[in-house]
C-alpha cells in the first residue's frame, strides 16, 4: 500500500473518493476521452451529486478530467506538452528518491516483490498489467523519500501518465525494454550504489520520454485525416 493511500482513511470524503478515482485511472479502468456519468459514479461510491461535482472539480484542477460546458465531464487525454512536463517532474521527484535511498528501506523489498510478478504478466501478453506493475514499482521508489506529500504528488503524475499510455493500442514496445532496466536499477539501489543508480535513472527516463513522444506522434498520424 502506498503512503498516499495509507493516509486516505484519515482524509475528508472528497479527497478519499478522488484518490479512489485516481487509482482507477492508474489501473487503466477509466480510458482517456471517456465521458463520466454522474449518476453511475455517485451510485458506485454512495455519495451525493454535489459531492461528486466537488470531486470532479478537484480532479479537473489536477489535469485528470476535463469539463466541457453543455457536454459533461470527460477523462483527460494528455498530449505531447503534458508528456514533456510529466517527465520533467519525474526527473525531479525520482532523482530525489534515489538520492534518499538506504539499503534497509522496506520500499526496496516492495520493488523486488513487484518485479517477481512482471514476468508472468509479460508471458501472458498482459501489457496493461505490466504497465500497472511498472507504475507501482516507480511509486514504491518515491516512497524511499518517506514523504507523504511527495508520494501524493507522484500519484497525480502516475495517473496522468497512465492516460497517456492508454491512448495506444499496442504498448508492448513501451513496457518490455524497461522490465530489465527496472531490475538493473533495483540491483544498484540494493547495493547502495547511488551514483550509478542516479545515472541509470537519468538514462531510463530520457529513453522512456523519447519512446512515449514517438508513440504519440505515430498515433496522431494514424488518426489524422488524409487529403
């Protein structure tokens, strides 16, 4: 359980439900561009529509939902500018997490546990599951900071990033190379080699950003009308 989720039980109802919806985004249950039904979601969580609208306003301010007047509320569809900013934030937060790492931190054991589940999902061709495990891996990395505020901020980054990946029909090439890289990164952290881990993370994030931007460009070309 992440630090952000652990604090959820003590948070106001609005924050609790917003956190649960973010988890639905991270797990891929809500697709980018999907219209959200007030009646359905209010019933699902047992809350009033007024409370739900407050939650929608919060998630909209976090760039996860979009309100279109006279049409309703939709799941956001992040573009290239969002990807660049997401990775900028990832560099800052995750590099800080690596710098804060100590070999006895329980987050490292959690990261190791997550990697044991990756291979089965890859062999099954379940790339959505691989993506979810990968996000949990990096969320656990941020927990090396022991900062609930940083963990909560990273929740937003992961939710928005998931909405980027959800725009692609095939994500195998966006996940498969990073399984081995996750293992390499964890080995360095477990060994206490912080400098090498920091350099590895830099290269990891730069490569991932380029791949995601290229995938967005390809997806855009496929959907652009031909003259």
